[in-house]
C-alpha cells in the first residue's frame, strides 16, 4: 500500500479564529435569549478572544432567521473594542447584497479596524426563506441562476472596493463630467476578500478570480474519503489554479472545525454524547454532500486528531465554530483550552512568538 502524500503546508503563519453563527432563542438553558444578547455577547467574545491570543473573530450571516444578519455594525463595534484581532465574515450571501452599498460598508468597517477586516462572501447556503433574495429586491434575470446573480454582485462589489468608476458626476452639482468611485476607499481591502467554496470547481474559479479561499463547513460532493482529505484535495486544486493564474501574492486559505474539548462536567453534560462522531454524508439540494464531524473528547486526543487532519495542516487559518448560546464565559474557556492545549499540535503559536 502506497504511503499517503504529505499535505502541502500553509504558506502563511497559522492562525486560529472563532466563528459564531450568532443564534439566539428564549429556551431553557440558553444564555443568548434575544438579538441584543447575540450582538453584545459577540463583541465581548471578540474582546476575550484577543486577550487569549486568538487571531480572528468571524461571524456567519443568515437572513430571515434568529441569527446574525447585519455584520458590518457588529464588526465595527468589535474593531472599536480591540486592537489586533482580525474581524471577518464567513460568509455574506451575495444574492442579498446591494454591491455598492456593501462596498461602502466594508470599506468603512475596514478603516475603523485599521485594516483588519477579512471579507468572506459567497453564493450562500440553503435558507429559511423561499427565494429570500427576491424579497430584498434582487431577482435573477431570465436564464440566470442564483449562483450567477451572486457572482454578478461579487464582480461589481470587488470593482467598487478596488476604486473602479461606478457612476458619472452630475455637472450641475460638480461642474464636471468626471468619473466617481464609491467612498470611502480602504487600501489593502481588495486582497482581503475571500470566497466560500463548497466544491473543487468553485475553488478553481476562486483562484482564477484572485480571491482567498474559505473552504465550506460542508462540501457538496463526496468521493468517499474523509472530510479533511476531501478539503485538502479542494485546497490543492485551488493552489494549483492560483499558480497557473500567475498571481504574485500568496493567497490565504481557511477551513472551519467544530472542536469541543471535554474538560468539565458541563462539557460532558452538553456534548458527551457526541464523542466518537464521524463525518455525515447526505443530500443537499439534490446533490451528495459531506459534512465534517464535530471533534469532541479529551484535549490531548483531539490535539492528535487535528494534527492528522490534512485540511487543517494545509490551511493557514482554522475557524473554530462556537456554541454561542452557551455564553461568553463558556466560549472564552473553550477557546483558551484549544489555544493552550491543542492548537500548537497543528502548528499554531500566538502572534509575536
């Protein structure tokens, strides 16, 4: 039996961040009962994560659900309370977005943060609303798919962020017929745009466009190999396409993992039954999909498992999904355990070491 190939190492310093879906619900046991709780606790968790040494605070964006939906005020507030940690989205569904307004909001947030915004965007995922983006006023043209609409919005968003002309001046107001770009502009933000990809094909497209890669929490293809190996294949396809495209800078790549170290009776109560879980395979929108497992167990055991995860090794950024409804203190303790006892096993060290 031939030995398995070693995963290609990440070209950047390994980073870890938390990823919150921002759920809230007034049910027994929830410490996040309202939308205000979800927003304010997200800010507090970013502050706590920076103190621990975590590199990033990311939020998932969903519409028509009791989850975080409007990321830019939240990320700007996180940035105003912190000084080092990256703030980002993973991801914004571009079907719903007015590209020029989003470009203004992103640039303003990036300036407030001092250039710390990591803007993750994508076509989006299945959602509660039927044709939800149409309620926002964005209807695909005849023959255009949802994916086409998202990519069209993305093209205009990226052009606006890069300073492209998107309007003509009104000579009655300005005395000229010159060209206008959106304001403000934030230098460096064009290189901090990521695309959330769920297939090898879309990963190749992401590289061709010159965007960083966010490998999805599920992949809408299944070749029978473990989720981490499937993601590693996707990352390899992306990096080869990036090389062929001739881009000069080194791209960044992230993967997401649900990691629950069992260190207390509370951990055992909430997550003990999930120990030993495997990847899940199912169908999503009629296509075979593979979902990554939740890593649950003793910290030293999980450290070894993560060190053997090919995609964790290949990526430069690992986003840790947090059970945000358990509150700031619980999640800060979880992140500290991962940072202290587990992340060094897959190559992470706090910034500055």
